[in-house]
C-alpha cells in the first residue's frame, strides 16, 4: 500500500513540475503517444491510429515534439535575455527623428527657392476624369503573339499551308500596322 501512495505522490509532483494542468487533453494525448512510441510500448502505426492521424501526420507530430525537446535542452546564457522591444522602440524613435529632419530640409529648400526666385517643381497630377492614352503594341509584341498563335502543323506534301484558327484574329489586329 505504501508503494502505491509513493508512486501517486511522485506522479502528482511530476504533473505539477511539467505544468500539465495548463495543457489541453488532445495535447497531453499526443505527448503520451509520442513518448510511448519512443519508449517502444507502441508502434508508430498504433500511435497514429490512437490519435486519429495518418502515419506521415504522426511522424510530423513526433518531429515537432523532438524539436521542442532539443530546443529545451539547449543552454541559455545566464541572466535576463534581450528582447527586440527596446530595439523596436529605438528604431521608431530614429524614424521619427529622420522624418523631422526631412521636414526641416524641405522647408529650407522651399525658403531657398523663394529667395532665389525659382518656382517649386510642379508635381505631375492627372485630372481625375482623364484616361491614359492607349499604348500601341510594339512590333516585337505582335511578332511574339503571332509566334504563340502558330500551331505546329506539318502540311501534307503539295497542300497549301493551313492557317490556325487564331491567326485570323491576330492578322485583324495587326492589319492597321505596317509589316515589320
């Protein structure tokens, strides 16, 4: 009776140390299945069936578990570990300072332009109701279209070459252009 109480107490302490109460039931079940396979109590196929997974999915789960074990065993530098938050705050402060400098230099440029008598460069703005003029296709593009539309058909000896079905549309599109 004493051994039963001792082993139960050990299990409770181990559960507390591993913080198992924080894990959900499926995670605990997966961890137990992986440990059983690694201990030789089950085969991977049996564990996959028990978890409702395929064998490749089980092996993926096992690999993730082993990766976590290996990462947890890596030595860590003593003391407080640096985080990226201070670097982020420092970078944001630098961005704000640089933006203030850009605004200052732009104001100085405008002042210098007014002093010299130069008009500021006008920004190219399009009217909201106008459209861009349609660009004419280049001759190279038309040739590429024709090459893509050609069908590699070997004509019978003495027969006139057959035009592909799409060649008529390509020739209609290029009829207004000079042959090149």
